[in-house]
């Protein structure tokens, strides 16, 4: 039996025979109109919170976390996407509009783990889900283009090299101050930055791209035996931003195919794999305990909630 909160307990209804969600409500001792008011209050109080994350079994076991672009763009939306790196950095930016704790400040350590991020957030900010963002070095600093609240931490990395990051084309997950999210191939973004078309508020570079303009990365081999747990992000035809973490080892082609064929994402970016991929998803009771560099997470702001 569900206990009524003081917010909607009727003042003149003195008998509660039964109250369960979806069941018949039997009350006596209620004045005219109180029953209808009570029922509406119960409905509001028992409305399920939206689920952002779920687990899927096919085409391979994975966790899927997503948020609607339209919801992020609403002027009064409580939801917003953020990058996090060092303790206090986000709060500093909220106060003065500048992510002033730059990577040169060696006295400030990265957050490393989700538990530290949770402890660092204001009480009014609820973390709905989070993952590792772009790739990082041995000091857990970013190795590619990084922007935090309009401040560039590291410039765009267009260098040739070894490793997944340099498997060109690579790309950037970025969004402007209005929460309009894009995934853009790095050389294309460089042109957009030079022309002033792109004005990132947040940005994180990684590689390789998984899907580029509807096509799977040309270097991926369907029969590759290099299989690892992996995570990535895509912008999809239904207007949702989708983060995927595989729960079993897969090769790049399999992982990219999920974004292209199953999720219908026109552009998708690999974030990381193996011990470097991590997920915080309370909807599915999942929290990895791994060290990370920059993290990306969805925040719900409760500062405007009624007390």
C-alpha cells in the first residue's frame, strides 16, 4: 500500500480503504470535490520518472542511454548536457561563465571517477547518466580538442599517428550554448571553426568516427578479430542523442553497424574501449568504478523545484 504524502493528503477524508496505482480508490468522509482533487494529486505523485537508459540484448548485449535533442533545446528545459574534468570547474563556470580551471593548473586533479563527480555536483543538480568522453593521456588529460563552457582547453588535434584516435577520420562531439549537439568530422569542424560557423560551448574530440554521413568508417573490417567492449555516441534520425556501451566484446564494424542499422544514426563517434570505457546509469543500476579523464553527462536541474 502506498503512503500518501502530506502534499496531497485530504484534510476531510477520514477513511482510506485502498490506494494502489491503477486500482479502485475507495474513500468515505470526503466533502464534494475532494475525491477528484485527491485522485489527481495521487496521479501526479505517482507519475513515473522518465527513463533515460535501458539494456538491450541484440544485436549484442549493450546499454543505451539517450536524450531528445528537442528537449535539450527547450528554453525552460531542466535538462542539459555537460563535460566534467576537474573538481570545482563546472561550478566556477556556472558562476562567472568561464571554465577557469585550465589544464595548466597541475594542483587541481581530475575527478577520475563517477563517485567524485557525484560528490562535486551541487545538490540541485541530478546526474541522470554519464560516460567517459574523448580519449585522454597517462595523466588523464585530454589528447584532442576540448572546450569547457566556452573556454578552449586543448586545440583541435589533426595530427597523423598510431592508435584508434588517429584512425582518420576522427571527430568531435560538441554543442553550443543553446545545447544544440553535433558530431562533426575533425577536418570539417576545423573549417567551421575558422569561418566562425561553429561556436562550441562544450567539445570533446575522439576517434575514429564510427559513422560518417550515413556510411560506416571505410577502414572497419567486418571479419576483424579485434574485439573489445566499446562505447560511443551518435545523433540519430529520431532526433535523439544516443550513447551506447557494449556489454560484450565487439569489433569496430559490429559496433558501427549498431549505430547505422539499428539506431539510424547518420553520424556516430567512438569514445573509447576496454578498461577506458565507463558508464554511470542509475536507471539500470549500473556504475563503473574506473578512472577517466573528461566525462560527459546529462544533468537535470532541480533548483526551481517547489520546496
